[in-house]
């Protein structure tokens, strides 16, 4: 249950944010299938409730760090749809001028500091932003999204230790989607719930249903209360599932069909829609308008991206170092 | 111009930059206590333990933390106690510090300084004696400097801290107690400029860090035998001051490169390749490298002595160039 009473307008807005991510990633997937976008794409379809549930509670000046599956995190933090898709498409008009790509999104204007191609790599970076925030004393927090695969990496444990020791204002959001690349969590560790590690390092933690938008919001809201009050880090584990393969083109044969079916029935977008309908908080017309608006924004982003120029040839070796101040 | 040791000059550089800019923070193992060699001694008393921060032995995460702090407006100076342990932080250095400016299309800047000491001194064996500068110089986006005297140590450190890029500042442990004149005032040495330490006409010796002193001594000895030797300290190996080295070789027509890192794949190979591209037809003899053998650093003091390039090897090699 949410900690405060959400009004219908707020709830509808949350649905709109989830739909934007869903439509965006489905469009990216379609463009990839047509070879209009190439590269290595990791989609978070099915995990939208974690991104929206978390970022909808953040301030614009809070710092967000992602991983390799972070289109949704950037969008949820407020990244521009056109510039984000253009970046994934490798175009000059993308956030990074085409030099970053899908796994290395930076949308600084929105407070999305960076994603990374290295599993667990941004966890220490989030500590650094939190360290700076603590020194600046303006109440900012850092949030880092990572998956269950990162829980077996050294920097994860080192970071939990330091964040706790120095009481850094950082929220660890673990998207436990049950698979580290092709392998189930059970084959990587005996620790079924990653929040258990937080206990080891004396960090306040919870495990929630990551496909339940309001449950995510409740956990993050509590976490923000503690973190902004200066009591140190919080760890929120969100149990979820990616409905696509590890990357686009991965047939995901390692996953049982029954498991996929079960998770599809818990699709966070459909589930939240059912909740709003049961509360009579939304009409069918409004629902249809939200979906078609999201799809239309994704279409426009695709048109913008594919009609944008490729980066100029000379850009290949510019911005290797920053100019002197 | 007062005399200082190399170690005191580094400490003075840190002190001046921390006084000048409140966004400069020092992080590392035992730094608040002065560190194992005393470089950061007194800083925590002056600036507080919130700015001179002792860290757990978690090099990779501390490096990542410093990079993240740099994205959020600080100018961290991270100390890695021995360059042998920079291996633990290579992921963060290579994949984030070096690349975030480029990958973000210029949105992010990483004003990070990594202070690290290297080299052979005191029979510490293979895990506390390496010279790994060429690994770092191979990575686009990292700057790498290696001062050989107190004045350059202070001036390059101050320049590194003010630079908006990650700069690896490599100190040679064997130089900490050496003394030299350090200019008064706000002394800065630009990154990317070599120093011609001795002018000569017949051969150029390019030497790094601890081997600079050895090269200068060899040049004295060679002068006694009638050979006029120019000695260049690149100071910065990335970016490398190609022009100064090439102009020298065009004048002398002979070159020897001396470094303490192993010869194979060392920075001497890069300098050699660059010089032949620009000055092959000026050369009267092959370019030679005097460097460590392709082996780990041995612990025994007698083997350690064998491992190091010395004055006799340099003199012998130069004489060979003159047939």
C-alpha cells in the first residue's frame, strides 16, 4: 500500500510514464528487427514499474546511475525521447552524439549520470555522487539500478561496505529479474534474496514485488525518507522479470515457457491498468489515449532518429580529453 | 629558490591545491595518517578528515567512487599505495574514468588525479616494485605523468589537479628523499612537455623517472670520453612531447631510451616507433632501449641490482652506437 493517498491524476500520470517506456522499447525492438538500429540492445520490457516507481519520487537534481539495461531508467528520470532514441540509433543528434549508444547513455540534463556496459560498474560511481552530495549538503541522493548478476561482483560488496561505513545518501535498487545473462540466479549463488547482503553490511533493506508499481513506490518513499534525513544508505530489492531475452536476438531457450507465461500475467503495465480500472480511476477512452500517445511519441522519436545525420567522420577522435578549463 | 625533497614537494603541491580549491579531496588507504611514506602527513590536521579520507582496502570501488564524485563536481585525488595495486582499479580507470567524457559526447568531465608510487627501491619484491606506466599510456582518455625531480613533481601535480581529465601521477619511491630546488610561488608544469635536462650534440638519451639521474651521470662519464650527450626527460608519457624528442634526434642522429619498466611493450617501443616515423633518415645508428629484462621484479637485493638499468649499461650502449 502507498504511504500516502495517491489521487487519480497522479496514478494516471504514473501509468503514462510506464506506457512511454513500453512503447519506446517496443519501437526500438521493431527497428532492431528491421536492422534500422544495430548493436547490442538489452531491453527492460516487463521491468518498467521499478524505473517509474523509483524515479517518479526523485528530485530533478538527484543523481541516477544505470546498467546495461537502462533505457527505461533514463526515460523515467526525464530523458528526452528523441535524443535518447537517436543515441541508441547512433546518430549525431543523440545525447552523446552517437559515441555512447544503448549501454552508455548519459542524459545529464535529466540527472541520469551514466549507464555502463560493465555489470555492477556504476555502483561505486553512485557512491561518489552520494559522497559529493553529502559534502554539498543540499539534500540530494544518488540512486543506482543494477541486476541480480551484479550481486556476485566484488564492487557490489565493497560498495555496500563503504556506503554503510560512511553513511552515504545512496539508494541501491536491485532489479532481481532471476537471470544473470543466460543463467538463473540459483546457479550463481546460494543467496536467493540479495537484500540479505544489505543486512550483512548493516544497511536498511526490503524486498518488494517489483512488478507492483505502488509497492515499489512505497519502498522507495520510505528509503528516501531515511536517506534524505542523513541516516545512510537503503537497499531495495525489486523482484521482477524481463519479458525479452538477455539481448535482442537472444531466443532465451534457457527459460521455461510456463515461467514466461506466469510473468506475462504479472506484466506491470497491464497489472497497474487493472488496478486503476478496478478503482474506477480511469476510463477506457483515457486508457486508449494514453497508449496511443505513447506509441505516437515513440514513432516520432523513430522518425527523428532515422532522419538525423550520422556523426561527422572527424568526430571519431574528438572529445577524447576535455579542453583545459 | 628553496630546496625540498621530492616527497616534500608533492606534499606542498597537495597542500596548495587543497587550500586554493575546496572541491579538492584526498582519498586513499591511511592517507589521514600520512600514508606509509608520509606524503600526506599533516593534511588531515589542516583540512579535516572529511577532505583527507581514509578508505578501506577496496581500490576498485574507491576509484569508482572518486570518478562518481568527479561527475558531481569534486576534484578528487586518489592515492593508490603501490602501482602494483592499480591492477585492482583498472576496470574503473579504463572503462569509466578514461571513457566517460568521450562516451557522453562531452557531457561529463572527470577531473581526477591518481597519485601512485612505483618502481624498485628497497628489495620489496614483485608485488611492490613494478613500473606499469605503459599500460596506462595505452588507454585513450588517461593522461600519464612521471616526474623525476622535486620541482617537476610539484608543478605536474598541481597541473594534474587542475586538469579536467583523469591524470595518473606516478611517483618513483626511490626518489622520495632526493633533494632539488623548487621555484617559489604558484609553480605549474604543463602536462605534455618534455624537459631537455642537458644539451648535447652526438646522442640523445630519453630517460624516465628514476633513470633520469642515472642517464645524467652516464652523460657526465661520456663527456669525459669526448661524447656530447643530450638528456631528455619526457615527464609526461601521455600525451608525449614528440616534437622535443624528434628535434633532438634530428640534431644528434642517435637515440637511446632508458626506463625501469620491462623492455617488451614498454613506452620505449612507442617512442622508437614515433621517432622513426619522423626522423628515420636523420639516424646514423639503430635506436636502442635500455630497460628491465622481461621478468617479474626479483626480491633478492642482488638480483634486484641485476634487474635495474645502470650507468655502466648506458655508457656501454652509447659507445656501441659509435662503433
